[in-house]
């Protein structure tokens, strides 16, 4: 296991994070306490120290499990939890969303379930579309000043709102350190705005659904297979059948070359995309069983070549759209660089 820095901080986190959305059975599926403990133990034994959870995962069971698992060794783990969604069934409307009230209620309940005085990273889970960014930041300030969180971040927010929040946070000495986004071979649209923004602002990106809700494992090729993609409808994964098959074919070919499983190749690609970036990408790995998790951990031993990454990139390519595509045209580069674009040494990371 290697370690990366969390945003523009000195905190060292493992190159993969443990996802705990499956820790518990309150949603009618998931892993019971013993199975969750075995997955946690395997993660810790491999050197993992970065754990991702949320107030609403399995109606709070995930936080309860994690709190008990790390209790004897709390200082050696970096815990990220999130607020926005309901932490229990049938909540009142005032305790959900992004408001300062919802945040205050949620952080207190999360710390109680976790059995902790503080969390290392506290995120707003997803945008509710109504709470101003200034209110979220004020709530974050309260939480950090009270010592209930060390760093803060944004999950599933538009890039322009995160950029505004991070900039205002910098002016307030508020430690905005990370974002959480969906990113995989199946879902590469964060390359348009979110990832360049994260590079420019020095925000670590934690990546959920790096296997496209299981799509990239190839299991949904079979008829009648049930899984996370079915439960979440069409909100995840590649939606174009021709593109999906091209991606799966490229994964299968490289899996054969490396004697690996398709899911491991999908994870290895996400890890490889962190190369040369100004801010790291950290895949979140979550599994329902220990065997699944151990298989996913096998991706850490796979170092894809540049040629293999390029083949996967080509199979999963997307158009960046306006203005990105037009800014890469020869005519605009000629105008901007007086015809000497190829003769200018340019920064390897996004310009801030």
C-alpha cells in the first residue's frame, strides 16, 4: 500500500479508501457485523487507513460498525463521514439537506454513532439545490472550530460551486481538502470540469463507483443478474451499448494480458489516472463479501503500462464539449501561441 496527501495538508492517507455503504443490513441488503469486520480487518492488514462512510449509510449502522472497529486504534485511521441524506427512516424535513441546522444535527449524531470526539474529514454528501454555499461554509466553520472535524469537503457538487466554496474557504482559513465524485471507465465526464478544478485547487478526489456499479466487471452481460446497477436504475455506468461493449472488450483483453480479473483492471485504470496529477485520485473500494474485497485489493499489484491505459482511454473516450474541444483546435492554439504551440514547454497540471 502506498500513501497520498489529503489535499493541501500533511495528512497521509492510503491510496485506496474503504467504502462502507455495504456495512449493515438496514437497507435490506449488505454485510452483517461479522462480514463487515472481516472486510475491515483485511483492509487494515493491507495497510489501509482511509475510511469513507456517511450518516445515512445503512440507516446509521455503517458508522456504528466503523466506530467499534477502530475504537482500539482510532489515531491510526483517517475517518471521512458525510451529511445530507436521512440517518434514519422517515426523518422530518428539517434534518435532511445541506442547511446549517441539518449539519449541526447530523455531526452530533454521527459522532455519537462513531463513538468519537471528532472526524478527520467531514463532507456535505450531495447538493440539495437550495442551500447557499455561504451557509454550508458557516456550518463547516462551526464544526471545525468546535474540534468536531479537522478538514472538510464536497461530495457530488457541480465544479463551479466547489470552486466557489474552496475559494471562500481559503479566505476564511477553512481547510477544504477533498471532493468525492463518481469516476470510472464508464463515467468519465468529471474530466470536463471537476478533475481540472481539483488539480488547480489542490483538492484530493475520492472516487466512488470505480467499477461502474459492477458494470465494468462484465457481470451484467448475463441475463437476469441483479446488483447495485439494478437498484440504482440508469443513474450509474455507461448508457451507450456500443461504447459499453468496447470498454468491456478492452478490459477483457488487458485482463488476459495481465492474468487479472476485469474488475481489477477497472480499479487499476482509476489508480493509473492519478499519475502526474497535481492532486491525487483515491478509489473507494466497497464490497459485500470478504472474497470480493480481497479480489478488489488484488488491483494494487497491477501496474498498467502507458500503452494499456491509452487503449482503455480510447475505448471509453468522451467528448469534452464546449469550450474544451474548441480550445484544443489547431487554429486557436496557433492564434494563442503565435504558431509555436509545440515549441512551448507547458505545465503538466491544470493552470489555476
